C-alpha cells in the first residue's frame, strides 16, 4: 500500500504519470497527465489511454501493450508517439493542431496473486525538444549555406578586395580574384608587399612612396581614398593599372584598427580609351561587343560579338539600332556636346532576350574632319550579377535564421543603439521588438548573481564597448515590470562594423539557477539534520581544541555559542572525568586524546560534573571517539560523541537496590514467619514502599518499561511512557496483551515475540502510532529472578530510536549526493556522446531522404543512442532520491550490479579501466534493500576506479554460497592498494584519503551491509591491488 509521501510524489511529479489495467484503461492519473492531455483527472479515469492517440499511431501502441503482457514486472518498454489532447480530440483534427510529441515508458507492476498486472505509464512532453531539434537542424543548414555563399563571393567576385588589420597592416584576407591578379599576398604586411611589388603614378614612370599608397593613407591618416589610379607590379612579373578605393576600419572609440581596399583592373579600359582608333581598326580581335554609331542612331560598324548582341536585342539587320541602344547613343551624343573628351562617357546596364546582362560604355568622339560618332563597348557581367543576387539571398536567409533562433540576439551599433533584436530577445525581456529598438529595455532592473542591483557599467554590452573585448557568460537577473524575476546567461561579442558593432546574446537560465539553489538548500538541510541529532557531538582539532559542537553538546556542557571554549586541560579540571571505579582519567587517557593519536574508542563510561561548575550528582555519558584523517592519512582531528546514560545508570542502580532489598525482606520474612506476624506485616509495608519507588522510577524514565510472565500470557506492568509513544493506555493492553502486537509492523512481530518469550536480548522493530506514523524502537529484554514455584518473569526496556534512524538516512543521502557529484562529469560525457551520435545520424538521414534513399538504418542508431542516454539519466535520477530505511525483500543482485556498471561505464573508459563481469547465473534469492545495496556497490566500484588513475582491470564477480546460504560479491582491482596503516581505519566515519567527499563512503557501506545481516571483508597489498568481498544472506 503506497504511503502518503508516495501519493504526493505521484501527484506532484513534473512528468505525466498514469496507472492503467493491462488493457490500457486509466485507473489513476496525476496533475501533470491532466495538464498534458488537457482533460480533468476525474475525466481520464475509466477511459482507454489509446483514445488519446491519433488513429495512425494506435496500431503501434497496441503492439507495445501486447508485448507488455509477457514482460517481466518492472521491465519498461519505451517508445515515442503523438498524443491527441482533448482539444484536438474534440475537433477531430488530423493535422498538427491538438497533437503533442511524447516520450513514453511503460512497465508492468508486480501483481497480487491471481490478479492481472497493472501498467505504470510515464509520459514526457518532448514537443519543444522536437521543435527545437528541427529548428536547430534548419538553422545549422542555413548557417552552412550562408557561410558557403560568403566564401563563394570572396572566391568569385570579379574585383580585388584586401583587408589589413593592426598598425603593422597585416593583410588578413584577400579575395580570390585579387590573388589571381596580383599574386599570393594574404598574411603578409602591406609594407612588405609594396617593397617587393613597386607602384607607379598613372604616367607609369614616377614611383609612388609607400606612405602615399591608398591602403597606407587609410590606416595612417584615416583618409577615404576614391578613384586613385596607379600602375602596380604583380607577383607574376608584370604590372597592371588599378583603380583603388580605400577606407579606414574604426572601433567603437573611433580608433583606426585597420583598413579595406577595393580595386579593379582598369588596364584594358584605359588602354581602350587611349587606343580607340586602333580598336576601331582591329575590332575583330576583341571578344567583347564593339560598335560605332552616328548621333542619329545609324549603325556605322559592329564586330561579330557586337552583331550577336544586336540580334539578341531584336535587331532587324538594318542601319538602325534597337532599343535601348538607340536611346543610349542619343544620350551619349548630347553628353559629348557639353563635355570635352574623355569625360563624355555614358555607362548603362542592359539585359538581352537570352537573360544575360551587359555593361555598356558609350564614348562620344569626333573624327579628323569634325564628324561626330559614338563608340560602344560592351562587357558581359551576367555572372557578377548572379553573385550579387546570391549575396542578397544570403542576407535574407541570415535574417530568417536569427528570427528562428531560441537564443535572444540583439545587435548594437557604434552609438550603442539597438539596431536589431530577434523575437527570442523580445520574449526574454517581455517587450516588443519595436520597444527594444526604442530603448525601453532600460526601464527594467538588472541584478548581479548575488541579487544586488547591477549598474549599467557592469552590463556585458557596456563592458564590451569600454574594454574592447568579448565578454562571455555573465549571469544577469532581469526584474520585469510585473515583478517576475528571470535569469539569463549573457555574452557580448565585439565586431569591427559601425552598424554591427556588438552582438548581444541572452539565454534563459532561470530553471538552471533554481536547480542550483535547490542543491544548496539540500546541503543546508544536511547541516540542520546533523544539528538535530540527540547525542552530543564535538569536533576537535589536532591540538585538542574544539572546532564545532552541535546543540546537544552545547546544552550538556553549558557552552555558549560565540564565546571561546577553555582548553582541554582546563575543562578536564572543571568536569573531573572519572571511570566506574571512581578513578580520574589522566589527560592522555581521555577518548579524544586517544583518537588524536589514531585510536578508535567506543562506549567508554565516564562520570563528569556537568554542566561546568555543577556541584550536584555527576552526569554519566557513554563516550566514543574516532580520528578524522586527511587525504594522505594524516590525522586532522577527532569526532567525539557523548550519549547521556545518567538515567539509565540510575534506573539500573535502583533496580539492583530493589532486588537486594526484596531478597533481604523475603529472607527475613521466611525466618520470622512463624515467630512474628507483625514483622511480616512490616515487611509487606516495606515491599509496598519499594514498589512505589519502582513505579516512580519506571513512570519517569523516557524508555518504556515492561514486566511480563510469558508462559502465562500475562502483562504485569507497562510504564506510562507507552501511552506517550503510541497514544494507547496501558489499561487497554493489560486485558489483552496480544493487542500490543497490533501496533507492531507485521514484518517485525516475530522479533517482538522473541523478546516477549526471552529468546532474544536486543531487537529493533517498528511501531505504528495512532496517526499512522512509523517509529523505530530498540527493545532489550532480561529475565527476572523469581521464587521457586512462581511463573518465570521477563523485564524489558524499549527506547525510541527514530531520530537515530533518520540521522543515518541523512548521512547516506549526503554520501549519495556526493557520489552523484563525483560522477557528474563522466555522466555528462555518457549522455553527450549518444546525443552527438544521434545528431550526426539525423544529418545523414536527411541527406539520404534528399537523395531518395532509405534512412531507416540511421534512425535505428538515433533511437538506440537516445535510449542509452535516457537509461543513464534514469539511473542518475534514482541516485538523487532521498534514501530511506528499507525492508529487505528478495531482489536481483545481478540487476543491481548491472545498473552500477552502467552508471560507471564512462568513468571506466575515461580512466582506461577494463571491467570484467563474472556473474553466476544460478544465484539464490538474496534478501536486499535495493537502494542500500546499490549505494554499497556504487561506492566500492568508484573507490576501485579512483585507485587506478592510470588504468587497470576491475573484476566484478558474484557466486552463491551454501554454508551459510547466501551470495558473495567480489570486486578485485589492480590499483595502488591500501597502505597497511590505513587498513584498520577503513570503516571509520569522516575519514577519507581524497580531496572531495564526506569521508562516509565505507562507513555507510559497512552499516548497510550489517543491516542486511551480512559482512564486508577487505584484502589489499600496497602496489598490487585490492579485493573487497561482500557476503549477503539469502
């Protein structure tokens, strides 16, 4: 029967949880399932779950349900499917509306005898993940395409472009056309190139000084140079005439960081202008169109490429020119009348019927006799125009990519104004894109990670401007107008452009921050629980100085928090510690001093005058002490526990005294029975007085005291503490002693019967309070001497140890969290690898689809990789569950080992450790506390891996044993081994040879194995390895 905590966990789980019968009819559903399917919980009950699947997915669901009929209980089947919400179901939609993508895990529950097993469903909405994956794949494809287009432009643009950065003017990038014309010069400095390849003025004779070169003028003086023509030597041995435009590149401060020069080869154009007449005489040799026309539009001459151009424009093979050449000639002729040659030049772009584009140059000239004419020169620029169109398309796709990204992006210009923001950034700041560009984001309050206000100067974008560097991963809190707080991870990237000066990215990390806060709260809870332990605990430094005490120790010794505590010698003189014989302890014989020299001391009875300065009866304590060691085995201090046993000793003394007095009274009564009736009456009066003292004692101790005659089935006495503990009065129990067994947990009743009958001296068992809460008790029974002929009597004490059990559970949970932390990095790799594999296979599958091939073999790999990641995450979540004291039940030891080996698989691979698994297939059923034994195995495997930092072999074997019946688990490594000095301290608490951890691993392992009724053994040889053997009873 699930308890209240399990019902709350079921109902408050973030994922949808349902319990159905074997046919899929819903029996229970939590709130997450109601929210996912948009159906009230009560409306889900009694409906088949397959009704929430679209018709196309129902056959697959039926196959899984059929397979579950023969599956072992607890073995889950996992698949992905779509679910139809109540909205989509009501409207009968067959498209994406009303559908959610879901990851489903279903396992059969262990049935009661004679009943069909129910099914447990865990459903997670992965719609956002699927949409994100699809968007990411599209974004990656578009980004790759944009990059390819930009590379293509630099490769195919028909002009030379060179970019120089830094005061040394290193040429960081040169277009392919520039490399082809001048020769390879990327990566060299401008000065080095100009010294090797000389430049000359347009006359071709006068050298150009390096400081007068366009690129140098732009870098040194910030000049913008336009239309500067020079003759430039090339790396191929010749020289060409270039028309250059150059300008400086400035950062946010206006400082010049480099320059860019764009140049084109105008050698042929200038030669054409200088030898127009020669071209007219030899036009047939020119591969480009060359024509001559009169101002009135009559064709005077055309070479063959020119005639092809005219025909492509619809020329009817006559003297006249087709449009638009006719109009262009008229314009050029008019331009020539108002400007002397060579300024009378007209340039225009025309398209022919074949879809090709030509750049036309028209020059108005006059002949020797003064006759006017227009020379027409054409150049095919179709490919360059296509490249420009591709560039514009690339810009559009880049815009679409930014709009679809899940990360917020804003682009700031050199004036720190927001020039662009994508929808994701607007969603993070709860503003429209227009409001962001108007600066409305400034009205929000921004916080540092510690919650204090963040000034504008600390914001990443401001720092990027001021410090002229990229600022990465700054956590910023955004306090919105409605009071909601959102946390974002913000980065600012500096770019050398006026309109794109800083790119600001922001990712919503609110949930990650909250998860971190929850972990910190859990750590604080562990400290709180340690402080709530009833026993007094003190931590001592290496000089026997007290470093820390819990509240119980402060109360016992009278310490005041914040005030200095006297030295050990001074405290010993004040409290006068002495043993049971009244001998005072020497300072070096005190448990803490013995622990500081490496000795473990347990249960030393000690009387002290407490609190300090007390002059009354002493306080008796059972004192235990253990050394606390550092990673190198050195002693860092000691932990000492004081258990107040004053009342226990007083009860024992009173009981002993009472027995002595009663025996004396009985002897005296027997001797004087016939002689003096009055003396017997006096003895009876003394007996009543003694019983009164006994009742006063029994009714005022915290333990439950019991006196019974087992053979007669009679309960003679039950102290009132029983009512305080369980809410049932002793008077209700006396007539029917078996009623007391009704309060005992069914699994523990045999233990209580054994105590009742005197067959056992000490047992731990559970009781149910009237409220239904469970409490742990430790019972001790001892026989009472009786007069011959009287029934045998048994006395017992029962003490509440619930707090001790809870403290142990807290320590185990802390160790499990520590273990999870140790494995976080390797588990991250273990999850990342299958995800990377899945991403790669999705890309390959997409390529197969585009090629018309079957991608199913890639999809199988994707499914297996994601299933593997899911298994690892499930194991990690199981490690994070709150540990509780379990009841042992038959369990699968091999399954527990396999789970641990799965969790540690990546750590083994990273450390180069080969794990050999040798499991006996014929093992007896072992009584297990599953969470506890898994914690033991995980600690032992991690310790073995830590002992082999340079690799090695870990052999894990399991085999059954007959005498006694049970199973041996052996873990043998080839690591560093354990020093002989450390062997005797292996199971001491808070002792560790590592820099991380709580030092509780082997201590908790020892306790868990002991609670199983088993034992743990260690054999080790330093430098050769260690073998740990754990025996568990069947």
